[in-house]
C-alpha cells in the first residue's frame, strides 16, 4: 500500500500586481505525494510551480485550501510551529545553492545544525557523514567558490539532508547545471530515495529528471492535471 506523506486540497493563491489588478495563480490545486517516491511537477514558466512548492512546504500561506504533511494540517499552524516543522521534517534545494560564501562545505552543512542546538563537534561530524553520502568527502574544506556548480548543488543537497527530513522539496535543482552535473544530481536523488527512503517533490524542466519521476504532475491554468 502506498502511503500519502503530503496532501494538498483545493489550494487557491493570488497576488496583487497593482492595487486593482489581481493575479489568480493557483485556482484549486489538489495533489497527493506518495512517501518514498520521486514526484515531479512540470509546467510553463509563470504557471505557479514555485508558488505551489512554497505553500506545500510551509514557506508561504495559501489564500484557502488545506495542506497536510504526515497527517498534520499545516495550513493554519503558527509561525513558530511551522518553522520547527520545517527544521525537522523538510529539506529544500533551490535552483541556486545559497551556500554561505565565507564558509567551507562542511561548515555550510553544520551551521544549520548548530542553529538547531547541536554542539559544534557533533554537527561537523554529521556534516562529514553527509558529504560522504553525496560523494564529496574530499571537498569538505573547500569554500563554495572552489567547487564546481554540480558540487555546490550536492553540498546543498547534503545540507537539506542534515536534519533527516522526510521530504525534500527541490525547485529546478538542475536549472543552473550542465548535463553531466545534472545527471549526477539525478542519480543522487534516486540513490537517496532507495537508500534512505526520502520522498522528493521536484519542479523541473529537465526531461531526464522527469523520466526518473515515479509520478508526474502537470500544472496548467492554475490547476494540476
Ligand atoms: N510575491 C509575489 N508577488 C506578486 N506576484 C508574484 C509573487 N510570486 C509570484 N508571483 C507571480 O505569480 C506567477 C507565478 O510565479 P511562480 O510561482 O514563480 O511560477 P513558476 O515557478 O511556475 O515559474 C508569476 O506571474 C509571478 O510573477
Ligand atoms: Mg519557479
């Protein structure tokens, strides 16, 4: 039996372009994400994919609708509860790695753990383990500027994994990578799914990554098909 880890029901979201001009972006999006699988969201630029991902991961609020993660309705949680949920259950990978330029790879992974109360030495040890998992043990002491784009993105994946999340949200994670590095990242996602049972929800235009998906959602005209 496949278990649903994330469920969205009838999500609406609009933005005001000007005081009078309202943009209706999400017009009743519903979807179910199966635990331990790779789910993909495709759709044209401006379709609202990033907006949806932000709402599903508790980074933004919907105007209406319901989001359930692990059976918990996150649509009406306090900011404090949401941020603790994000720290514990959710990992993010964005198109741009957002690594801190002044710090080496291991520190970039350890710092969020330390912010969550982990002692420095333990956090750095965990960072080393995670770098090994993403195949970058030998890059632990390099700053982001000394890493290739693909390596930077794999450090970002290691950072996303630091808190043992149930689900990783990735927004066009290969959007900035060449095909060889994209393929490495795809293999890593599949390996993490198979080894650790991590669930992925990935927005992508990359046909190869779409092919790896266990499930593909298409966003069009404000809904999911
Ligand atoms: N904070 C915001 N304020 C106003 N408009 C926004 C905001 N965020 C996104 N939009 C608009 O919503 C639409 C969908 O954006 P987005 O979710 O980023 O699309 P996608 O990720 O599919 O390219 C776009 O027209 C964008 O300009
Ligand atoms: Mg986007």
